[in-house]
């Protein structure tokens, strides 16, 4: 089951598929970060690949 690496909370498979890094790690869930912050992190990772 995927989980947030920051707080350990469960995240859905869908959330992990969208927001996990290339190693499958979810660095922040919606409880740890504002949705805008998550989206910005995802965009930044996409630019760096």
C-alpha cells in the first residue's frame, strides 16, 4: 500500500501514480502539503526528467 514518506499516512494508488517520484516515493500527501504545492513539485520533477 502506498504511503506518504513524510507522515506515513496511506495514499491511494492513483495519488501515488500521479505524485510519486521516479522511485515511487510520495514525499508529501494532501495532509502534509497544500494541493498547489504538490502540483508545483510534480511540475518541477517533470521538467527535470
